[in-house]
C-alpha cells in the first residue's frame, strides 16, 4: 500500500499498481492543494474519470480506512466497482496546516482511527 504522501495504489483487474505524483509538481505552500486527497481528486478523478463532484457523483464511493484494502479488493473483484484507490493517510500536521490556513478539509480526507468518543461528558460553557 502507499508508503509516502503523493503515492497512491490502484487496484484494477486483480492487481495493485502504484501511481506516484512527482514531488516537484506539488505546491507545498498550499495547505489544501498538497493533500493527497486533493491531488487524487484533481489529477486522477477529475482529469481521467471526469468526475467533477466527489460528494454527489454516483460513480464514486468511499470505504473507511479501518476496513482496509481487503474491502477494496472485494468490491472490485465482485464487479461492483471497476477499480479502487488506496491512499496514504492525511497527517495531523497536514490537518493542522489546513486549520491554520482557515481552510476546510476536502471530502473524505478526515478519516482517523481510533475515533474519539463523544457524548460521554458534557461541560457547558457560559
């Protein structure tokens, strides 16, 4: 699976292949544009597959990271999907850089494990 940022693994026809985006082509000064999810969306999903809105296009789906590549392979091998992509995880530093830039993370870029528990304790601020 992907071993570094800017690297994606694509499962197609029963085998995994790696796609690596040249580091010199990535704008590291833009907190959003250097995220793997943004690179994948702009340079593969939009450019190759013609999917302009990953939130609403029926041709794209998402599998949470905890389910792993086995789930991706299962969906492709069953014929439900044509291909699947495994991505290097978004780092906390990247998340903080986006927050510090007062930006919003792209769709499906904030899947973190373990999930924080919520609703156990409430403290009202006045």
